[in-house]
């Protein structure tokens, strides 16, 4: 079964009398464990699509179904809880908290969730920090890291709650091309080992080459969908 199913998604932005159709009736199904790049020219709707998949924004019309749960059926609070529990983001600008160490940054999603005991939170954080190759940096602060290392921390933080899906909007845009490739290789390794579903947008041809599926959108419509 698809872990995620989008049906006829439209998203219209209204600004005064102006209407912009960011997504124009898009259909997309994602299976568990897929490693999907969303590509397309600037303004094609990539960010809008990722925000809707990530429950940060709601479609003007159409339906989003996660693992059999239509998001429409959830109230605002339940939707926010759902997002906190099951959806993770990796941001272009990392969004690490400067006064927290690497380990504390990675622990944060679980600390906020209050579902697990402190010892288990710590153990889980150290496990994902090891997975992204930063065990020796667990007690360092973000300012002591390179951009690539900060993005590794952001990946560890995204994984720690074992989400249904990890979303990343142009995650390598602030990195040089070699580091960008290392980061996408790391995402792919995690995807292969943990079967974590990744959906990321990118402009970068090198990053695209690592995708197992490439969804191309233009003017808010899906124009090609290629599995490799
Ligand atoms: P991409 O990420 O592919 O560059 P976006 O999803 O950001 O595309 O934007 C798709 C379209 O929607 C563009 O025409 C953009 O100008 C418009 N748009 C995006 N966000 C807003 C907003 N908050 N208000 C009005 N128009 C928006
Ligand atoms: Mg964008």
C-alpha cells in the first residue's frame, strides 16, 4: 500500500484580486522506502508540494492520505500531533539550535514529544549520530561544525523519531557540490538501511542522479515520473 497518496491537489494563493495556481490538480503516490527527487523550474510548485505533504500547508482542494488516514479527517490539533509524530524536515539552513550540543539538537524532537524516557532518548540520539558519522562531535556545538556536518546533524535529528517520511526542500542548496553529493549519498544510505521514505526537491544534477525516482513538475502539474 502507498504510504502517501495525493489526489487532485490544487493550491491557489490569493493576494488581493490576484490568484496564483501553485499546484493544478496533482496526483502522486509514494510507496514506503522510496527515495524521490521532485524537480522542476523555479516557481513550478516544489516547495508548495513539500509543504502540503509535510502538513505545513493545506491544499485548496484535493486529498492527502497518509498510510490510510485522510488528513482532512483530523482536526487542527490532531494534524499537528500527526506531523510531530510522523513527518520530519531537513531544512536548507539546517535550523540547528546554537545553544544546544549536537546530541541535544538531535534529542529535541523526542524531548518535545515526551513519549520516551530520557535514557532511551539519549540512546536513540547517539545511535543516529553514529549513523551519520558524527559520534566524535556529539558534545560539540553547531558553530564548531562545517556546513556539511551541520546538515548531517539535521539528518540525524530528522531520523530520531523514525518518521513515515523525511522531507527536504533543496537540502543541499547551501553546500558546495562535493559536500552536496556526500549529503545525498548519506540520505541514500539511510534510506537503504532503514527503509526511511525520503522526498526532496533539488536543482542539482549531481543530487538528482542519486534519486531512485524523479518526479518532474511544471506549472503545478506533474509532467514526468521516472523510476530507476
Ligand atoms: P518552487 O519551490 O518550485 O520554486 P513554489 O511552490 O515556491 O515553487 O511556488 C509556486 C508558485 O506559487 C509560484 O508562482 C510562486 O510565486 C507562488 N507562491 C508560492 N508561495 C506563495 C505565497 N505565499 N503567496 C503567493 N504566491 C505564492
Ligand atoms: Mg522552492
